[in-house]
């Protein structure tokens, strides 16, 4: 009797055990699927690997130091740094309200240097790639295209001769107003190639020579009017036989550690706290995206309202730049350094600047 009933009991026990295993397996599958979907969603929401957003992710950013030489000529200041055995020269033109000092870190040898996060990474990467770097400040708020163009041309040639770099190819990069300036300068001075960052160029007001350099347009399509002008100017250059390329920079979500990842010496605790406050105030959405450009966001009131130490105010311009960058409308960027220097490398020639 007992033996006859034991078989159904064992069958029920086995069935129960199978159901338990099946449910456990289903739970694991669901959990794995959720993780995959989440990771896919996060990856598709940003064009960047979060690990690569850290300023220290670049070998050159860790191993090299920003120690510029400084000078004053033709009514403006210039700063430069040479790596060992340079293979090319990079001239940089900042945007409106910028200065050459934005590209190098503050130090005892350069107390007036600012070291904005995007600018400093550009110079560090250039040095790591063996480019000698020269940055010149505009005389006024923004660049002009008359005497200033001839003045900067003279400065570049003088500096190249002074440092015995005359046999090296010369490239140029300009951002915003500086990009427009570089587009005009390239019509009267020989460059191996140029990069115009968040700038359409001034091709409607210059004569484009037959030897105009290969031109990379690096821009943010959220600025639709500028994107349309860039597309028009790319076509104009193509008809002149100029090699052109376009790189688009998209918006991306903030993370709690984003600001400390991008800005050296900014502590993570402050970065996390500011992120939480930005979210609470509605300046960023639930996915971390900026609702408005950093310039149009009253985020600085958070610093005052929450009585952050005065030490944090030294980072206001650095934070402003990174919030603008995340919004993806109009800002200097170092996130596309691979594209920029691949372009330069692909077009290096031994032609002397003239």
C-alpha cells in the first residue's frame, strides 16, 4: 500500500522540482535580457563609451605635462609647446571670448592659464601625436579678417623659423569664430589640412585658391542653420576639387561622475551632488540629457543657493563648457580627437608654410 502510493508522490515531487528549475531559469533569462536591453539602450543614447569620457583615459593626458612657453607679438599674446622630435605643426584659433591661455593648465610657471577641459585635452593629444602646438589670442573678443589675418600669418611664420620647424607640415584647427578665421587664413597661407570646428567658414567672402587645403567640418547638427551652411560650403569646396569631410557631434546624457571625469581636480562628491541638484531642478531629464543649453540654464544659482565653498567657483567656466558640450549645440570638443588627428595624419605633407 505504502509502496503503491510512493510512485505518484515521487512524480509530484519531480514535477514540482522541474517547475521550480524552469521558473528559476526563466527569471535568469529575464534578468539577462533586461541587462542586455538596458546596456543597448544606454549605448544607443550616446555616441561615446562612458569609460572614454574620463580625461585620464588617454595615455598622453596622464604622461604629458602642459608647460607652455609664452610671448607677446603684434599686440597679442601667444603660447606654444613642443614635443620631442615633432613631426608637424598645429596652429589653434580659439572661439569668441577665448584666449590662448585656455589651452594650458594653471601652474606656477603659468598662473594665468585656465586649462579648460576640452582645450587642454586637444593640446595634450596633439603633443602625444608629436605635433608642435601654437595658439594665438585674438586682439578683440572675436577674430577679424583684415589686418589680423596678415598679423597671425606673420606670427606663425616667425615662430616656425624661430623654432627651426620650417621643414615640417603645418595644419590648423579653429573653433567657432576661430574656425571662420582659419578658413580665411587658409586662403592666403599654406596648410596641409585644416579642421573647422562648429564653424561653417567664410567661403562666400574669400577667393578659394586651387591649392586650398583638405577641410574637415566638425559640427553639432542640433545647430540646424549652421549645418545647412556647412553642407552648402562643402559642396562649394568639392566643386573646386578640395577634399572635404564631415563629422557630426551629437548630444549625450550626463552621469553623476561626468564633471569629475572631464575636469581634473574636481572631486567626484561635488560632481554627484551637482548632478542630483540639476535633476531635482529639472535642468536634466530622467535619462540625464540637458533640457537646454548650458548657457541658457540657470545652474549657477544652484551654487549660490546651496552655499558651496568658494573653492568650487574656480570651476564655473569648466563646468559651463561641459554642460554645453553635453547639450550638443555649440561648444569646443575633444571627444572627436581620433577623427581630427586621423584627418591631419592622412594629409600630412612636407610642404613648408608660406
